């Protein structure tokens, strides 16, 4: 097992960029098996809105629970549509309250060693790369045209003489998806 782990590290070290994607989902296991005493009431509320309030008894896991849900609307929809939304909210609320919630989690590590996905770390005038490889200048985010060529501002950070220096620069579109550094100061 140790040999397999050691073999994986060099492969991961060669990858240019790795991204960990994580997804967490909550799940309710409770299923409403029976409903009783369903009632809905429509009442006016402030600002000319109307409210549909739905209540009923729901049987979940052999036990009865009271469900409540409401929905406010401007009155431009049919009452039945509004009360359907209130009913769905009541169902979701009683299922959440009456049954245990489980969490399911999934994580995936995705690594890429494609050169066009890597940020260009040190640029000089004449450096060519794709637009996404240059760090945009947040103070000058818009593109501009110089002599009919589309150009943008970028930032470049370099470590020199035990100091971090940030430079501004201009890149211009040359062909296809390539941009070239035309100035850096």
C-alpha cells in the first residue's frame, strides 16, 4: 500500500493545478403515507397581497403530525396555484420535522497538467499566453483597443531580492486564443 501512495505523489506533483470539488446533500427519509383534515384558508395581507394557509395531518412512520404551510402572492395567479405552493411547503416542513435528516457527501480531486490551464508566473515583454493565464488588473478591468488591437491590463507579481514586487502590464490579442505582453512597468 505504501508503494502505491508513493507512486501517486509524483503524479500529483506534476499536475499544474488541482481542484477539490465537494458536494453535500441532505436527505429526508420520511414519506407521508396518509393525509387527513386538509384545510386551506385565503386571507388578505398588507400591500394588497393574499395569503393561502394550508394545514393538515400527515402520517409519517406510523405517527400523525400536523403540517402547516403558507404562500403570499399578488392575486394575479389562481387561488388553486397559490394553495398548491402552500401545500407543498407544508409537506416539506412536516417531513423535515418528523423524520431524521441524513447527509451524503462526495469529494473529488481533479488535477490538470495542461499548460494552458497554468497561470504564467513571470512575464516579460513578448511573453505569449492565453487570456486566462494572466492575472487581471482589478483597477482596470475593461478591455480597450490600441491601433485596432484588443488589449487588457494585467498584474504580475515577482519575488526579487527578498521583496515582493507587483507590476502592471498590457497584453494584446495576437491570434486565435493567444495574447502577448506588450508593456510591463
